[in-house]
C-alpha cells in the first residue's frame, strides 16, 4: 500500500523535471537568439569591438593555448597575447580582436595604453638567414586602435598569417609550410582564414587541396589595401623538424601518421598499405629522374637493370610533384621510390605504409640524406634503403682525382668554405655513374623487402 501511494508522488516529480527541462530549453533558445542578435549587431557596427562576448574569447583562447606551453601559455591566459621564438620559428598569438592591414603585414592589437611592437617573419626557417631573406616581416603594433581606419571586412573566426615567399622546392614547401600549417591549424577544425604574405598565387593553387581541407575559406589576399578585423590571430607557424611531426612537442598529439592520413583524405587516396596494392602486376618502382645536378649518368642502364629484376619502372621528372593530386594517387600504388638524394624524394610522403624508399647518396651528402629523407621515412612507416656511392661513381672523381680532399675528406671542404662550398661542390656540381654490379645487390634487397611486405 505504502509503495502504491508513492506512485502519484513520483509522477508529480517527473512532471516537475519535465517542466524544468522545457523551461531550460526555452531559456537556451532565448539566449541563443540573443547571442545571434548581438552577433548581427556586431557585424554591422564597427565600434562595438570591446563588447566581445567573453565566452567566445575564452573558446578562442582555449584553441590557441594548444600552440604554446609554460610561461607563454600563462601570458596568453592572462594578457590574451603571447609570442613564441625558437631556433626554427617565430610566432605570435592574439586571443584579442585584431585589425590586419597593409597587405597582411601590419597587425593592430588593442592594448591597455602601453605601446609596444613585435615583428615576426612567418616562415619556419628562422635558423637560415639566406632562406629567410625574401620573407617580409609582419609588424604587430599594440596600442589604441581608435584612430585606425574602420574595418572594411569583419570576420568571425581567427586569421592565420604565413608567407609564401620561399617556394619552388617541394621539400621546403612541405617541411616549412605544409606540415607547420597542419601543426598550427588542424585543431581549429577548418574555422580559420588564411592570410598570405609575399603572396604566390600559383603556390596557393598548387596546394589548394590541402589548404581547403585546413580551412573552410579561400586564402585572403589583402594586397588591395583593405582592412580586415578578426576575433584573434596566429602570425607565423609552429615547426618541429625536417619533414617531421613530434607527438610530444607542442602542439602535442600529432605524428606523421595523422599527417599522412590527412593527406590521403585531402586527395581521396584509398590505398594505405602496400598490402592493398593489386598483386597481379609487377611491383612499381618509381625512379626520380633529375635533370640538372645529381643526375644518373647511366640512367637507362639503371632502368633496364630494375626491369630485369622484376620491377615495372616509371620515370618521374623533378616536376613530378607539380600536380599533387595526381602524384598522391600515383604514388599510392608504388612499392619503391628510388632516386639520388634531392627534393624529388619528398614524394615519399605519398607512398603507402610498408613501401621502400631507395636513396642514392652522393659524396658529401650523408647528413642531408639521413636527416631530410631517411629519418622521416622511418617515421612514415616506410622502409629505407641507402645506396652510398663509391668515389669512382662520382663525377667529382674525374674532376679532382681520386686522392683529392674533395673526394676523400668532404668535411675539409665544409671546414674551409662552409655550406656555400659544400652546396657548390657536392649538391650542385656532382652527378653519379652507378656501378651496376654493386647496385644490383641493393635493388634485389628492395625487391625482397617489397615481396615481404606485400604478403
Ligand atoms: C554603433 O553603435 C554605437 C553605440 O554603441 C552607435 O552610437 C553608433 O551610431 C553605431 N554605428 C553604426 C554605424 O551603426
Ligand atoms: C598592460 O598590458 C601589458 C601587456 O599585456 C602589461 O604588461 C601591463 O602590465 C598592462 N598594464 C596595466 C596598467 O594593466
Ligand atoms: C610560386 O610557386 C610555384 C609553386 O611552388 C613555384 O614554382 C614558383 O617558382 C613560385 N613563383 C615565384 C615568383 O616565387
Ligand atoms: C620531441 O619533442 C620532445 C619535447 O620537446 C623532445 O624532448 C624530444 O627530443 C623530441 N623528439 C625528437 C625525436 O626530436
Ligand atoms: C630534362 O631536360 C631535357 C633536355 O635537357 C628536356 O627535354 C626535358 O623536358 C627535361 N625534363 C624535365 C622533367 O624537366
């Protein structure tokens, strides 16, 4: 009886809950429409910048805080602005509304009265003065924005400013722009607008498949002198290492695996692993055919040898990566990427897991071969084979003779003339004539690795 008499009481309780839920829901709707009204008013009125709804600012701060750590993160929390400078990169973050003018080269940040200035070169090669030369500085001015020209355009999502001054070499394009863009922007879930400085329209076109996946909007061109207002901004990009992402470095959680998956999604590539490649045909070896320096002097013989050993050989010029969508699709069905050390090996990022990178290492290029392609290949779940040429296989042996320090002691060239000398002699002045007998062993090893990982 006692239990039964409680039923109506329970019913009343659930009715009360329902009523509370309904009124909360209506409350939420009213709140949302009020927010939308505020947003609309803001959209039409230039002088209400200070009325920024605090929650939106906090949400933006939460997104930007992932890009810094320690004291810099504190500064962002407290002052809504911080900068990060390390060996390779420079970057400033504003969770305060900014005005961007002067073709993206001036960023105005409102401040409490104190006037100060930062200057950022938004390209991730800070340690290389030579490469940084064409990168124009972005000036960040803190002070009263009351006297500035009004916004011509008002955006509701943050800006990310980067330079496209250093372009034309696909290794540097990926290592210093594309991967840093991924590191800096991925967690913003496409809710950002790119502002490019030192604008190169054909570069933007070339990488549109990637840029369009990182942002839902076209990259802005401010060269017409217009003034754009954003709720916040990132000037410059985060960088980890040569063609690398480090899960434990800021922003934590991204490795080469996530980046490669992102590339496959960007170009709609289906094959992830060499196991998924059609097995009826011979394994495809793609040979990077360089045209000017570090070229194979007996390339036809190399191709024939690879064919004899059972590969289907495809030659790719150094311009192979000018259409990234085609490259991505093509390379996903290749088992081996072979070539003399050089930017063409950047194509490795599109190989399926388990594929083989076969790097021919000319004299004096050991460090670059290891750091630019071998270490990254391993982080990409690829296998790496190195064919280090012997002095006789280098065109330099004919120029200098086999006993010259240039041949026997490349370190001495570096000690005497620094990188410019190394570049001129070993990178720009050397070709290779492959010893086919020796080369055959490494090619057979490549075939063995491919057979093993395809089954
Ligand atoms: C903007 O809002 C202010 C009040 O906050 C008002 O005085 C001003 O006229 C408005 N300007 C425009 C262009 O609507
Ligand atoms: C003004 O802002 C600067 C930088 O954010 C800060 O260092 C300073 O303490 C602030 N001054 C006042 C009076 O709040
Ligand atoms: C623009 O970018 C493209 C693609 O990377 C490059 O080939 C070209 O040399 C660049 N143009 C200039 C003027 O830097
Ligand atoms: C990755 O980043 C962490 C934290 O900055 C650093 O300690 C570690 O050495 C880095 N790993 C590599 C392989 O660079
Ligand atoms: C390489 O150079 C030759 C002539 O020197 C030219 O015909 C060919 O188109 C070039 N190939 C590439 C991929 O640049």
